[in-house]
């Protein structure tokens, strides 16, 4: 059986795509956990129990290696009437920051 370069390339891309998707889903689940915990600490409610990818780029980690920098957005409420936005930033699998939009407290 002989494999062509095209077949090997397609197989590699399929495996790489599957691996990336699997890692991305794990990172997204981590972002949901981080957002939920941050909302609990801030005494606000995470809406929809979900996050969405709002930015993607490269950044060096503490060891100087390039890592994927993912920014996830989420919605929350403090009063139950207004919807505000928050943001979770992960570099690789490491939490960089959690930010909340200015909001009302009642």
C-alpha cells in the first residue's frame, strides 16, 4: 500500500483539527468554571451558564514559550434586570485575568 503526500497531508490535518477541537473544548469548559467562580465571588449571577470565544491570538507565557491566548466573553447580572459583560483571558491553560464591566449593585 502506497500513501501519497496528499493523503498524508489530509490525514495530518484531520488529526490536528481533531486535537485542536478537543483542546479548545477543554479550555472553554475551564473558562466556564472560572467565570462561574468569579461571579460567585463577586456576588453576581452568570447568565446562560456559558462563555463565547471573543478573541484569539499568540502570547508568550512566563517561560517565554508562545501560547494561544484565548479571550472568552460572558454575560452576568447583579440586579436581575440589566445584562452586563465580563471577560476571561487564558494563556494556554493558565488564567490570565477576569474582568467585569462596571455594573450596578443593589
